[in-house]
C-alpha cells in the first residue's frame, strides 16, 4: 500500500481523517518531508477542495498538491524516495522539488481538470447523457449508454464508475493509521485506501451519498464554488466568506442588481478567479501574484461594468480574465 491515499470517515461527528505529512524548509535549498498524524477536517473537505481548485493554474495546482497529494505523487515520480509510507522523514533538494512540480503540471493538470468535469457531470446527473451526445447511434454500446442516461438520477453514475474502475481497499489497522493514538468516540473501524485519485474521489462521493441524509452537491451561483448541501430544498449559494466578511448567501440576500449576475457564467468565472487569487495571497504567494491580485481588484469593476452595460461581450471579458493567469 506504499503511496496509496488513505481516508477514514467519522459520520457521527461529521469529520474525515486523511493520511498526512509536514513540509519543512531546511536552509534555503532543501525541504524536509515527514509523516505525521492524519489531518482532521470537516466531512467532504478533500472532495470540495479538489472541485474548487483551478488546475490550469500552476500555483493553484501546487497548493492542492502540497495540502493533499504531495507524498502520493512523489512516490509515483520516484518510488525509491520513501521506503516506509507509515514512518518517513526525507530531505529533498529544491532543484529536484522544482522538477517534481513541473512534472506534476505536465502530467496531471489536464487529468485533474477532466476529472473535475466528470464529477460535475455526476453532480448534475448528466454524465451518461453527455456521453450519449457524442456516441454514434451505430456504436454497440449506444443502447446501454442510452439506458443509463434515461435512468440517471441521484448521482447514480457513481455506482457504474466504481464497478468499472474500483481499486479501493478497506484497512482495519487503525493503530498504524493513527500512529497508536486513535481518537475517542470515533464512529467507524476502517479506512478506505486507493492508488488512483479518480477512484479515491469516486469512493468519497459514494460514501457521502450513502451516509449523509439528503446530501446534495451544489455549485454556488455567486462564486462558482462547489459545496455540500444537506437541506431538503435546493440551496443556490454557499456559506463561505466571499468579500467584506460576508458569505455568498448573505450577499445574495442583499444584492439588488438589475442584471441577474447570479446565473451569469462569465461573471461566475471572474468571481472564481478572484477567490483563487485571494486564497493564494492569503497563504503567502509571490510578489508577482500579489501585484496581480491588486491589479484584478482595480480593473475588474471597470470590466464588469462594461460587460453589464453591453460595451463588451462575455467572451471579451473572459479574454481579459485569461490574461491574468500566471503561466509556467
């Protein structure tokens, strides 16, 4: 199980624990990677952080990898670096670290972005319908796909995807996972493990569906980020702080703009870019990113007003937005 991702769900307390590590700078040219106690998060955190990352952006990709997949991908990059996945402490030169991040971007940015799209289709119950649209009617699998598309509801596509590509294993050795310090009142006795990111995420979705009543995966109409809704009714806005210490839900209640920005895909993309830049700056991004963020805050209201008044199109707005991405 060397290099596998591992997670345990505590649904009674609405928490998840995921295998973790620490990254520590040593001098100026090295970084130390050490195994540590599993990271405790609110249930669904890994899934949502994956869904809300911008994998076209090298910085956003590196942030997600540092937080969740560093050791997993490091083992794929060079399986001789870590011998014991349960207890390790290694030192990596920064020159090799940069090569590692370049390799991640080249090999995983597109794959992760495509996986996001697949999960969005699952959450919108359109996975098989989208496949059907591009399937030749003479294809031998057409009838099967058409049947799945017709019957698709309540995120049912996840069941077929797990059947087709299930590499998940169950592990009952909690002492090793928790380094002989199992949390009190833990409501489960096993972890899930997988050697592929797509299967790991599919397993998480399946567990959330099976164990959380009325669970729904929603995309916020204000910021464009995904969130988990456990209410009986549809919720259009998330409860994350967006700006001025107000959540998207609060902003939506106060908003009285004449144009319905909440359903505008172009403004959603701009808001999502704002959130990604704000996140990068808040954790200590480079001076280049900080300047880009300040430039965005100054120029976006101007471009937003031009778009709302019809002086530029949505595509022209996105062309401006594209210029604000950090390139490799």
